[in-house]
């Protein structure tokens, strides 16, 4: 844990990894989509409340633990979480990479409240080509081309990030909301759902809409956890299909067991 000099919150703007609050919230949602299961309910309450203290400077909070706990206590009608629960959350979130913790100290050397710097959610994409080093002297024509190129790239990224809006209405919204963070293209999301429908049909679950949605969300989260691990997933669709079939089979045999158990009574 690194140590930095404490100061007013405005002095920590340089630690923010986000340009806007909306961007920070979007990345936090992606972290939770994958790692929500790693936290207890109380720990999740602590994490989300800490994130709300990171709104003035997107993704950066210098709030004291006591201040955060007091806010939770007041919001939940005096049914807050303990300090030990909050500290467990800090350890888990830090180890998962959700945020980085910096110790701060006052001018006299005494320790102050920690600085929590939320990290961007890592994307699974090919590394960008290294930019070539250019001479310090550039002419206006080169600068204009660079600006125009950057604008085109920003526009292309915006269009790509909004492609999920064109996904078929037949696909449940919760599945689209989860999938779009990792596979934003509409055709890809639709292909993942097509594999879901096929797997449900193979395991006699095609009419169980609640089960299909639940299994699809759990399977997709498992796929993302695998992608973010050290194990390389060469074909995400095929891997997702394998997870689906396994989970649907578990549901199917559980139902058979229950029916057999009831029949034997």
C-alpha cells in the first residue's frame, strides 16, 4: 500500500481514471457484473456506498470509514454494517483490482484516511499498436490530421458502444444489459442468446422462461470470469455453450430427482 500526503479532495483529481461520472458508474457496473458473487450483502452495501463518495471526483474517494458507516447507518434506518465488514470489503475489492488503496498522512507524519482510487474494468481486446515517436516539431497540417483522426476514432467507438441498442426485442433485457459490456455488437449478443435457446431446447427447458434467463446470466458470468482469468478462451461462444448445457443438465436431472422423490412418498 502506497503512502501519499493528504489534502482536500480536489487535490486528488490526478488520480481519477474517468472523465465523467457516467463513465465511472458504467465501469463499476461491469466490475459488479463479474464479481458481485464474491461479496456478502453487507460488503456490497459498503462497496456501493463508498462508490457514492467517489462522485465529486469520478472514481476517487477520501472518505473516512466512520463517515461511510454513518451514512449507511442513516440510510438503512440504523441497520448499518460493522467496521469489520467494511474492512473485509476493502480487502476483497482491492485484491480483485476494483480499486487501489493509498494510505495518506498529514504534514506531521500521522496517518489520515485512506484514498480509494477505483480502477477501470479491463477490456478483452487486442493490444493497441504502439504509437510511433514523432519529433517535437510538427506542422499545423499534421496536427489537424491528428485531431480529425482522433475525432473519427471517438465517433467509431461511440457507435460501437451503442450497437446493443439494435438487439432483437425477443432477447430479455437483463441478458442484453449484461452482455453489452463485454460484447457490444448486436449480432454477437443475438448469437449468444441463440446458443441459449438451443441449449434450453436440448434439455427440455424451452418453455421455462425464468429458468432460461437465470441459467443464461449465470453461464455468461462464468464465461467472463474465465476470460478474465489466466486461462485463454479461444472461442467464447463454444465455451458459453458448454457451460449452458452443463447447467441445464443439472436443472433437468434435479427435476427428475424431485419427481422421483415425490413419487416414492
